[in-house]
């Protein structure tokens, strides 16, 4: 028997491991199952190149809970270790078995899917165990070894009578970690971290119907026929799927396979995804995965970080910011890359060059897929637009490369349900919606019902009105105005239509200058100046007498502030100011001016103002109650 001290650079590595190496103790199981997988994949590789003279067979990893004995067993049928290798890889932490292995077989091993980390992963066992045993038999014709360590730098190493190839790790669970002796807890962890590991993982047994048993038909004394009960058999409970969809080629998968895998990833999601994007790249880095677009609607607060990150089928995290571009964190699915380290900080990931390349590749791939979906079936793409536009608009704002590509598939719907690309829209409206200064004015509404009268006024002039109603539309408009030449966006209720798109042929006012001055004085006496700026406009005599608008700039800044940005006035600093546009060609306005009594003039002005406020949803509470009461009085 050998005794000795583990070759570590600090007096005692174990308290350090327990405190600092991993923030979450449950990670030990992921590490140990990963190592068992690693050992099995290495053996597979060595047998495939003739280096190991042994039968690979159909190895599996087994997890066993011994609650009474307070032990947890992780057993593999991989390449195992000799006593010398235990001494080297376990006792001399500075060495990495995986590094040496990859160096020796680097040319033939690069496609074998080896995880490539043994090192400190094994020592995570001491986060939950007061003593750890390793019983291991190498694929080489050498005696088995038995290593024991109680969490101090001292260990014992002696021969073992184990005859089967592979490694068994026995964790003597510490008093503060007895949760890991509960079968339900271990099952939950295996499903979280190891659900898609490439080697089958056995956790207990289960009963199933015997597939080879054919039930006989039994006839009772009354002649009634029944089938005899199905014969049950006990089989290993393999709790993982070693060949998940993302590891296969897109050509080998049907639409139903992608949907089935989505249900496997998200058993509690009952809505089907809209479509998926299969990622597959091997240069300049390795990355595979499947991203799904779920139905989004208008909700920007949809829970992010639904995408699961794997390293060679080992679950790492579902917190993927920094790896996946931020606008895509609203998607769901899987990304798997051996180039992403298992245990690193967020700041490291964000600074890592390989990770940045991965992020820009995913952006490009998503843009290309959206373009092909649009080109292949535009009608279907238009139907899905409202459920995906939040992601696309967010991408256009936050990723320059995505914005450049978005012209091929980003849509601009009208209030009548027609969808245009930007170029189509530009060509459709440039003749009619260019103002006297040669600027193209793109009209839009954010709420079809609330802005109905304004929309109708614009449509009466033959103008197209877009329906842009996502919460980040103000930011997007700002971006488009700054990147496209000589255009501006104007919401239909931002001003009277003749002011929004100013042409040369403006209306002449029926009122003289003296009458207009008298009208303005009268209005300013009645209408509160802290809320409304009065503007006299000569408009069509059939247009509304009073129209309330909010200046485009003020309203847009307010909206941008609510969704982040545009904070030049500080939080909540935008005053609620509106324009009151008074149509000097309206008969009612002339009547107000000609009314002899001051009281009646005030009543008409207040009633007209309240009607205009009502059309904008600005009349509420006590003011609305008084308006209704006053209106009934007028009817009487």
C-alpha cells in the first residue's frame, strides 16, 4: 500500500474547493459524470484507432444511491486508470490527463468529441463528501487500484480486486450534504446537467411492457373475450438522450423531429415554436445547436435566458448573455460548443475572442435564415410577423450587422394589413408623401382604435399609414431616420395632416387677421396654457373644429425614456404638453367667435375642447363625469 501527500501548491486545497472553486455545490455531479463520459469517449477513440486491444461494447454510466450507507456511486466502463495514472492524474493536480491525451492523439482525436477536462473537476467531489474512494481498472493489462482520501492532503493507494474495466467513484456524503442521498434530488440533477450526455446513464430500473410478449385472448364461461394482462419486464432506467437533435445533420431531421425535441427541452411549454434555426459550424470554431422562435407578441418582459448552453452535450448554464447576442436571448433552444469553457465568469466570456466570433456567427446565421424564410414563403412569414417582430426590431437596434441584413426581411405593416419591405414602402409612397421640401414623410399609427379619426383623415388624402405598435418603435424610428436619407416618420395624431405632410397648396383662412387675433385671445383666456399650446390653422371646413396633437419630438422622447434611453430630462421629466389645433375654417369656430355672451362662448369652447380630449382618451375621472352631465343638459 502506498501512502503520501497530494501534490498541491496550497496546504489544503479542499476548503478552497468547497469555498471558491464552484459557487454551486450541486455541480459536483455534473463534473463526475462528465469525467466518466470523458473516460468512455477516450476508450471509444483508442479502440477505433487500434490503440486499445479491448472490446468497446455498449458501455454505460451508472449512478447508485446508498442512503443507509450514506454513499453515492458513479460507475463507468471507460478506459480506467493504472495505479501509476492515479498517482499522476489524481495526486498531482498540476497535471491534466486530458491535455496529455489530446496532445498525444491531437490529429486523430479532434473529432472524437472528447470533453478534455479532468483536472480539478474530480476534486469538486469534496464539496459534498467527507471521504472519496476511487476503484479503477485500466483497459491495459495491469492490476486494479484503490485510492482513498478523507479531504486532507493525505491519501492511500493500494491494489484492488476489481476485474471489470472502468472506474467507480464512491462519495461518502458529508453531514451537511445529505440532500444528495435523496433519489429525487439526484434524478433532478441528472436531468438538468446530463440529459443529453453522449453515453447512456443508468439510474435504477423501471418496469415496461414486454415488447416480445403477445397477450392471448381469454374467453370466460359466459363467452366474453378479454386479453390477458400484459407481461412486464424490468429494464435499466436510462434517463438521458445520448443522441439529441442538435447532434444530427439537418438533412436527417424532419419538421416533427424539431418540434419533438422542443417538447423534450421544454416539457412545460404547450405552444409550438414558430420555426427553428439549425446551427452547424466547424471553422473557425466548433458550434452546433438549434434555436427556436417562440410566439412573442408585444411582451418585451418575456423571460430571457431560455437558451441552454452545453459543452459537448454537458449542460453548462441557461444564462447565455455574452455568448448569444442580446436580442436573441428571447429565443429558446440549445447551443453546444467545445470552445466555451465550463467554469468561467461572465466577464471572461464577454472578453473572450472565440465567444465574440460565436456571437457574430449566430447573428449572421439568424439573419440568413429569416431572409430564406421570407423568400420561400412570404405569406407565412407575414402571418408570423407580429409574433417575431420584437426580436427583429431589437436586433436592428442593437446589432449593426443584423440591421444591414434586415432590409431583406424586416416588414412594415399598414393599418389595412398590407406588409411592405422598406424598399417597397419607399417606392409606393414617394410620389404622394413627399413634402414641399422634398422630404419623404412616413405616416404611422400606434393604436388603430385610439387614432382612428386621424388615420381616416390621412387615408382620405390617399396616404399610406403604417401600424407600428411595438414598445421599442420610437427607438427604431430614430435609427431609421438617422440611417436613411431624407425621410422622417410622423405619427398620424402628431399634427393636422396638412402640417404633417406640407404641400404648396395650403388652405386659406376664412377669418380675417383681426378675427384670428380676437379668437386667439378668447381661446387663451379659457384654455389652460400649462397643458395646451393653441395653434390656429386654416383647414378643410369639414375637418374637426378642435384637434389635439402631441408634438412628435416630445412624445417620442417620452416613449423612448419609458423603454430605456432618451433621458435628457431625467426620469419622468417630460411635461404632458399638447397642441390644440383650431380649424379657423370650421363653422363652429366662426359661431364661437360671433356668440355674443361670454358665458356661452366659454361653454362652447370647453365642450369642443372636451370632445377633442375625449377622442384622444385624455378625458378621465371627474372631468369626464362633468362632461357627460353637461352634455345631457345641452340635449335637454
